[in-house]
C-alpha cells in the first residue's frame, strides 16, 4: 500500500464527533479522543452514579478506542473545543429525569429516564439541574448512586467543566473557602490545593502570555487526595464558596461552570 493510500485509509478510519453525534461547527470535525471519553465517563459517574448504557460516554469510549488503536490520536490528546467543558446535567419532569450531556457547550446526548426510587418507594430529595443549587424537583448528586459528593470531589469535578480556565484571584478565593470548610481549619494547608491556587493566581497575574498561565486542571486534579480531611458538600458550604468567588471577581459574578458551580451541583440537603 502506498503512503498516499495509507493516509486516505486513516482519514476514513478517524471517528469524529460529527460521525456519531448530531453536532455542528468546529466540534463536528474534531476526532473523539480517549481523554475526552474518560472525562465524560467521570461526569456520568459523578452525577448519575454509573456510566449510562447508550449514553454519550459509552459512544465516545468506543470511538476513542478505535481512533487510538489506529494511531490517529494519543491517549492524553484533548481537543481545544472539548477544553471548554464536558458536562452532564439532569432535571426532573413528571417522574422522569431528563439527562443532557454536552461537549464544548454543544449537546451530544439528550434523553430521559425514570427517577430512581429509594427505600420507602419515594424519589430522593434535592439536587435539580446539576449546578443550579435548587432544593426540589431533582436528585441529589451522588457518587455510586448513594453517597453524597464530598468537597474534594466537587473540586475535582471543576476540572471537567472548567479545567482549561486560567486560575484567577476569584478561583483561588473559592478554592480556599472550600478547603477551609473541608478541613475545619482557618489556615491554609501547606502544600494543599488552596496554597497552589493562590500561587497560581499570583503568577498568572504577572504572566505575559496565556501559554505561561496555570489552569484549574493543574491545581484541582486529584484535589480530594490533597485534602487532609474531607466532608460532604452542604448548602452552607456551597453558599460560602460562591460568596468567596463572587466577592473576588471584578464583576461580582461567579463563573458559570467554575468552582462555585461545581460545589452547588454537589450540595446535599440539610436534615430537617
């Protein structure tokens, strides 16, 4: 086989987003990569408790595996469009939950499921759309279906939604507030996520090029392992982190998919 024939065959084998999802624009022409498939799997696990059969993660994993086996993408490759966020949200309507999965702000899957029933035959309380902080009409965001999301896990979830965002003062303030609430200590933990975020925010403010700036993914990956202690996210935790992020933002507006948004999506209802 000539080199030209081989290149044409490789182009034909490359599975792009537009081949398996109803998307348009730049995303449609991007190859599906293993890293993006892994991000979607994590997002489904965090919000829904498991990878969904026939969901976006399963479709992306199959396509990504084919692309990687063909040598067309690397194991850690990620498209710049996907860097805008890989997210899963849910909302309840008439006994069903509507799941929306997005890559780079484009919807790749939208489907409905019966609301899971817990002991006693009633749907679980709280949750709503991931990130909206509502206290009714949805399911509490859980890991493995029955355990509330911890503060460290909520910080890690920010990597999925805003991992490529450059760390700013507002991000560092929100991360510090989250760490303080997780540890119960008023001081920053040496070598912890808050210290790393503060250092990154200072260095980023001085950097002359965006390529030199530290991103949230660099700080928050494996955040739960970097916290000396952790705890489930409460409404008060989410509100405290949101307040810290907002007060340190020049426009007094938290980032729509940033640290505070991830904490809100992980909040659990306080017991009455």
